[in-house]
């Protein structure tokens, strides 16, 4: 996510909706665009005109793609200033165009944007999808790997998946495997934990028959190692061991006291 | 997508919605599940009860996840038979759990499912998200790489992205390669372990001050969940807890016998 100061940040693709029907869906599209850092929305021939209050109502506060949305009569006009546009459609087309997954498409759009190209993703309306003539204006087709048994994908979902894939290409690194400031404890800390546990188990009679002790010890160590405990967690576990074994002392004293008639507890 | 006839197909993760509010969103979740080949839906404590007509109305014909949906009172019950459950949440948590992208999570869930494990993805309700105590029951957290400037992600979108990533792993068909040896214990076995440990710790006075108990419990649960113990390991740990807290019967009898002058051992 850090950007090289010498490089302009790659500009996200423009989202172009061709003949969208429901204003609610346009709002939902704005919302997912905002979720993944896209902001430029273009509408081609929206069925109910534009603007529509219902779009704002369903955008959950992602108003800026709606405020900035521009309206066109034809796809040709909406993509006129863009240098690389991909058409998102689930339908097989006779057109000889490369078919990409959203992941492949995002990678290519991201590379192009990184070189300063203006990119776009074209989506069809809810009912009719994209006209073949409009797909033919694009450099490739993006097909979401949907289950052929249930193809009815919501428009905002289609935008979301592509926007998500875009964002995956621009976020630098996968998230760290553990929370910051909490690396796994070192070997000495783990050995301290093992020694503590094993002493208490020994005292409690856990290891029997005795010849099995080495195996039991090593299994316990492996399963605890696997969790990669932090230092804090090692301290917590040592507290657990102390609490449990001190509890044993009390129980023992109670039992012994009961039997002998004394009460040392 | 071709399946080896000698291999059972990897069973998709169960989708668990904790305290979902709007039936429309449950329907939208069913729709995206169907889009990407998921079918098993579980609802924990749905706000407006279940079933709800509005869910069917918004599923666009993806009725089977709704027809088959099961309802639970607690997350514990909903995951009891699952062996690997990941929690989807955008919130930073104090819990020490691995943080995965949906892509990484899908890869791991897919590998686990390929080996016959029962897997699940846990999602929080629209307003409140997941309780930390519920996240602590999971082996890892899945965080969608959302733009920090606009975090309001629709529930069905969150499910869609994870379902999409699942489907990407099965259409790409990577070889199953989760972990050698025995599978992780299921949720019920882990809850048995937690209950046993917590009862003994309670008795030993470990939880103090008392108001910190819920936090301490959930930290312990998270660190133990992370290790993905097998059934055998859960039994071993329960033996460890028993030994530490009570000692083995023979030791007790011996000590008691010594004090009273009898020898029953």
C-alpha cells in the first residue's frame, strides 16, 4: 500500500455500467467500489434516468462514486478516453477475444495502469447483459468462474469480485500472519514451558508406564510447538500449570486431611 | 473441475451466519453461495426468526441453501461437527490468531476439505459483527483487504468473496496437501477441552480478578484453537489437565494411604 514516491499511483479502472435497471443496484455498485478503492463510475443509458435517490439510499454512505457519476448514451462514448477496457460477461460469445478470470484481468489492468494507461471494466445491465457489439469494443472478456448450475449473479457482486481482485493487485503484501508485536516465543521460553509442565506431570504420576515417558514428552512438545505461542502466551500457560497443580496440592491436602482428621488446608 | 473418480470431491465449507439481522441479506447470501457452488447454510440466532419469506424473495431462485438451513442458538453448537472453522472479520482483535486473506483461507480450507475434513466460514451479523468469544473458537481470522477509508462491506459481499475464492481453488484444482497425519478435532471436542480446563482453572482460583474471566477465557481458547489439535491430542491434553489438577488416582490414594496408615494402592 505504500507508494513509491517516484511513481504515480496506479489509477483504478473506471467502472462502466451499460443500461443498468435498478437504482438500488447502482448504489450497491458504488458501495463495493468504495470498499475496494475504486471511485470513477460511468452509466450508459440508465433505464430510470439519473440521478435517482434510491441509489444513494443503497450506497451506505459511499456517495462519491454516485456524485461523480457521468452519464452517456452509448458505450462507445463512455469508453472513448480509456486505453484498455475489458468486458465482464458470463455468456459465451462468438467473438475472438481472450477470456480472462477476474484475477488475470486485474493483473493486466493493474500493469497497464501502472504504466499510466487509463483502464475500464464494462458491465452489462441486470437483465440483458452486454450487447455483443459492445463487447467487441473491448480488448478481452472477463468471465467470473461461476457455477454453471446457478448463473444468476447480482450486478454489484460482479463488480465487487473484480474490484476485490484489483485491490489484491495493489495492496503490497499479504497481511502478516500474526498480530504486530507478537512474534512466537524463542526456544528458551518454550523449553522453560516444557520443563515446567513436565516436572508437574511427573510429580502427578502422569507418565506411566515410565518407559513411555520420552515418547509422551515429545508428543506434548510437538503439539505445543505447533501453536507458536507468543511470550505472553507462554507466561499465561505457565500460570495455568501453576494454578492447576496448586489446585492439586489443595485437593491432596483436603483428601489427606479428611482421612487423618486434620485440616491443614 | 474434473474430479478424479478415485477421490471424493472436496466438500465446500459450511457458511455460518451469526446473529444475521435482515432476511433479505440471508437470501442474498444463499444466492452467492449458489453462484459459487456452496450449499450448506447455518444460522445462529437470526434476529427475526426463521424461516422468513423475504429471504426466499431475495435469493433469486437459489432456494436450496435456504431450504436446508439449520438454526442454532450459539456459535458453539453451529460449529460442533466442523474440524476447521475460520472467522471472517474486518475488526482488529486482541486474539492471537493467524490473519489470512480470503485467498489464503480458501487455499487452506480447500486442502483440508480435500482430505475429508469438514470446514466452515463464520460471519458476523450486519451491525455488530462477530463476538470476540466466537472468533476465539476459530483457527484463523479471514480479513478482506478492504479500503480503510470505506469499511462498510455488505454481508453477502463478504460471503461472495470468500465463496469465489473457494471456487477458484476447486476450478484450479490444486492437489490436496493440508497436513500429514490425523485431522483436527471437531468443535465439540474442542469445547469439551475448553470446558474441562476452565472448570479446573476456576476451581483453582486462576481467574482473578473475576471480571477479567471472559477475556482470559477467550485468550486461552484462541491460543488452543490455533494449534488445531487432533482427537488424540485433545485426549492427551485432558489427561494433562486431570493429572495436574487431581493427580492420578494412584498417586492420590498413595498419599492418602500414607497419611492414614492404610495402603490401598
